[in-house]
C-alpha cells in the first residue's frame, strides 16, 4: 500500500514548509519592525496629515518683522486640487503663523518692494499686485498684467522703480511709476534673471546657454558675459553685485566675476550629473554661498566663496528644499515641500528654529 | 577518540545571506512606501508598474506582492538548504548577489 506509506513523508514535508514559512515570516516582520522603529514615526505623521503643504517662497520683511511665506496645499485624499496661501510667519517660529485672506488671488511668486512692508505678488492668472502689509484691511492693488501664463518669478529693483516678471514665454520689464511694460525678452531661462544692485542692469541666462547683461530700462542686450555648457536652473548675485553664482542643470556650481564674466571657481558633482535643486543664495557679506547638496534635495551645502571649499552640510528637512535665503542679519533660512521654514546655525550646521505651515481644514 | 568536526561557518554564512536577502527586500518595500506618491512614475519593473496600475496608482498591491514574495522566497531558500546544504548555500549566494545589486541601485539612484 504505497499511498499509506507516503502519509508520514507528506506530513513531514508539510511541517517543514510551514516551519520555513513561519521562520521567514518572523524574519521579515523583524526587519519591518526594525525599519519601522527608525523611519515610520515621521512617515506616520506624514500619512495622517490631512494636507500636504509645500512652502515655495519666503521673504524676510526686516528686523523684528515677520516672514511672508508663500505656500500651496493639497488634500491628500479628494480632488479639490491645490490651493495657494500667503501667510505671515513669526520669525522666531514659536507662535503659529497668520494666513492672509486675499479674495480671488492665487499667489505664485513674491518680490520685496522698496518701501517697508510692501511687496509685489505675482498671480496664477498673470496679474501682478502690490500689497501694503501695514494696512489693517489688506487689499492688493493691481499693478500690471501679462498674458503669457502665471507669474512664475518676480523681482523688483532696489529703488522699487522696476519690476521684472517672468511668464511662460517672456521676461517682462515694468516701470513702477506708470505700471507700463517697457520691454519683454523671449528666451530667458526659467528663474534665471537677477537685477544688479549697483546699476540699472539685469543679468539673464538665455536658452542658448549665454549669460547676458541687459539694460533694465530698455531690455537691450549690452554684452555677453559668459557661456555655459549646460542649461541653468538658477543664478544669484551677491549684495555688492560682484559675484555671480550659477546652478547648472548638470549640478555644476559656478562662481563668476559678474563684471568680467571670468570663472572664479566651479564644482561638478561626482556621483550623478544632475542638479539636486535650484537653490543659490549669498550671505550679506558675500563670503558664503548656499546651494542644494549633492547628497540630495533634502540638504544644503554651505560654500566659502573665496576658495570654493565646501564648509558645511545642512541637514534637517524631511522633503525637497525649494528655496533658501540669508536675511540682512546673516541668518540663513530654507523652506520646502515638507511645509517648514527652517533657520540654521551656520556654526553647528543645525536647525535653530522651525516654523511649520499648517492649513486649517476649511482653507485646504 | 576521533569526532566529526562540522564547520559552523557555512551555516553562519547561509544565515547572513538569507537575512541580507530579506533585509534588502524589506528596505525596498520601505522605499516604495516612502516614495509612494511618485512611484507610478519612477518604478522600472514592468510587473511593479502593472501592480500599481491595477491599484489605481497606489502602491499597496505592490507592497502586498512584495511581502508575500519575500516570505515565499525566503521559505524556499530555507527548504532548499534543509534538503541540500550545498545547493541552498549556492542559491542563497546567487540571490544575495542580486539583492546586493538592487541595494546598491536603490542607494545610488
């Protein structure tokens, strides 16, 4: 009776299979638990947060003044799409921010105006408004408009007389006194324009990979400063207008003399030929430059501008950093898609203050 | 009196390789959860992409498949090792090699 004699063998085989499955399951659960202990608390906070909030721009309004933060939020479930928010955040990060109620406005970009507590707001629909934050009842005043999509980037000259606005296709130059558009340029790379603090000139990067200086009043090309190998993601000028930092799409960081176009130093990422972010910001003294770190979009690198040496890695954000800037007192702040604005101690490389942008359920 | 000396290092090696295979698989699953919002764009495995599509862009079906697959593969390796130590160790080494490549790929990209 062969069938009867097979029964113990089958039982043994089944027992072995079950034992192997149980041991394997235990090992898998052990590693799940181990990784869970390390990573899941932060993940759980993220998962159970009803909204995902991303801070896209932040302006320092001055000493002992709050920060003006631009953010968008989206419900994690549901199809309501994203919503734009403008809020005043205490610079100490200790108390919650105050959202500005601006009816029918979807702010996309900000620029500080010359007057205290005055800002320009670029809208999703291509309109530019000026806003006086000292008014008890905030009412954005229409300033100008362009018809090539939303205002993706905005900048104002130091004297407040000129406002540059970048739409989908053009960089537009507006004069403050009569709100008239004086010129437009077609092939400016996205987010790649800076107004010289020392002259009525703008430095732009065009899509032909040229760094060009143009006249702020007429938009006329004055000279070509340099050429780059790859397209640029961002550029920044130091406070005195002497050094120009370029962030390439290949992750290359380059520092130029902004008057001669001569390269002072450049650095290429070793691991991958792609930029981790488009961040570039100088300290007020021009001694330091901060960019996205090679390690990933969640950290920053602090550079010595004189030597091109990397001084510090700044780690603390839990998601992609969108922007960073030094205030007039030399405090570095960064913000990003984890919904926080972080202030950094450059000596220790640690976060000193964190402001978390929260969205009330009704505003989500 | 002569005794049969059974070396312990092959057992230790097998257990290490077996645990490494499981660890990499669980770590891969963690990354799938961590980057779940963009995985439908970044997943390169056609089967993984299919599972995400079947789950309306969510990663939970893929995770369930990963979990079951990991337990099944680990159990199979154990069974093989129980039947033939040499074969089990060889298979565990090959699988661990693949997992090492996956691990490096996950870390470096």
